C-alpha cells in the first residue's frame, strides 16, 4: 500500500506539474513517509520541488502544542529556511499575504474520520482561500483509519464552527482527499483541486478496517491520538470534551475511557446494558480506575469505563462509538438526575454550550436531558441523517 506522499516522492511523473511552480505544504507530526521521514523533509530533498512555505494546523507543523485552544505562532523553519504560517494562532484561515508565497498547496494531513477533528476544517478554509486567490490545492491522500462506517447526527444549519465545517455526521467515512472533493462541490469553490490517490487502501479489510495494522507505523496526528483504538472510540469520546467527565487526558489512554470521582462505573455499565444492549455491540466495556495527571479531575481517583476495540471482541460493522457515549450520558442522567454533566466554557472560542457545538445542534443534549426520551427516539432522529449521508457521499468515494 502507498499513501499519497509516498507516491509523489516515488513517481517523478506525478511531480512534473510542479516544475517551475512555488510549492507550500500543509502538514503536521503524522505527515511522514513510509520510512518515517517528515513530508517537509522528503519534499525538500526533491530537486524538482521548489518549497517556498509551509503551514501548520492545530498543534503545529511539528507538533508543539499539547492541549486544545493552545495557539501556535508563525515562525521560520530552521532546516529549510522557509516561513511556516500557523493556521491555529492569530488566524484560522491563510491570510492574503501567506497565499502570495506559493502557487500550489500540498495538503498532507492524517485525519481520524471524525467531523470534530479540526484538520478537515483547516482543509475547507484553505480551499476557500485558494479559490479566492486562484491557487491549486493537491491533497496527498491518507487512510481514514476508522474506515467507511457512518454514524451520528448531521450538523444543522447555523451551527457551523471550527469543529463543524459542514453538514455531515460525526463519523463521515471519507478520506481527506474525498472530503476535499465534497467541500469543493458542496460549497461551490472554483478551485483547481486534485487528489494524489493512495494505492492499495482496503477500508473493509480485517484486521485494521482502514489502517494497516503491522504494516504502517502510527504517528500521533495530535498529542492525544496515540493509537488506532483511540481513533475508533473518538467519534463518541470526543463529546466528553463538552462534559464534566474526564476523557482520560492526563492518562496513557486518552479518549478511550471516561469517568469521574463520583460515579459508579459498574452500575453505569450494567444500566447501559439493560437500557440498549445492541448499542454496545462490537467492543468490550471494562470498568476502570484512573487518576489524571492533568486536565479535568487532576490528581483525583476516578471510576470509569474503558472502551476496548483491540481484541477479539471487536466487530467493525457493529461498533457504534457515538451511540455508546450518548447512552452513557443518558444513563448517568437516569442514575444521577441532578449530575452537573454539561461543561460550560468557551469551547473553540464559541459562546454556545460546548456539547451543542460538538454535536452541531442542541438535539443530542435535549435528548439526554429529556426524562421521557428513549434510545429509540434518538435512533429515529439519527438514522435518517446517516442514510442521507451514505447516499450523498457515494459520488466522492475513490477507493
């Protein structure tokens, strides 16, 4: 299997259209070739590629920021002596001045297949500015590590944000290159866009179902994305950022587990199994104890639940991370009616409630807080969104 960056480096004919043009790269720490050379360095070693700038998304080009909402400054790359423009600092879109530094923008970002992941919004913003400035954008495609499954409510109109770039469900099931194609057509960007496609990606093949386990090294695309198992759980566990529950930041298994000092995890899991057992299929839930070393509940012993997807109990098609997490919220509300579940803070610089920003509407929170609402009611809301997206995304599939 070859990623887009590996093909571009290995096949001079793919690079031929870059001759004589100024090239910029949008990348992050996971932007590496098969032999783990950072893409900026790999491209810099190509005599026929004229690198004139680079861009870094959230957490930076080389990975300098640990937490959310910690900004990165512009700087100059010490190896290649080119400007590096931050797209998670003073600006979230490339400025007119930074757009003047290149003719073609190469985008090499490892996504996690989740609407909330800010790298896809950064791609959307770059496409918008490229259309304005008549620049070309090439996505060097990479796998969606969680494959093709689709899950979650579609973002509603008026709820767009930096963690909600368009009307798609939480698990979109597209690669970054395919998403870029959808952005171009959905937003009607008049831009020269192309995908350097992967070769040999098989998103339905076991055991990885999107990621080649044992064949390709995992490099964290963001600091708390340490492995494939986190990526699988993330479309559900990311919602914990909008709650008072710990998502495991400050532990060695962030975003694979959740908990707090004042919940009974065994009772919680038992109630979840009683309430909607088939939502819990495809994984193993284990009650755990953990003490975060930073972030929420730092230094406090928490009782919680770990979502295991790495063992023989994993079923790729049955696993529903978004529903698992929503069921946990619903069950906590049933067990502890007055639990202060929702965290009120300026999430991604938005003034609206974080859980609503994350879900792209208040619908999920309203369902959790409605004592009369059942899991079947949430399915009735969500399944039409999921089916509509499966139809809408079909023309954009390239693998």
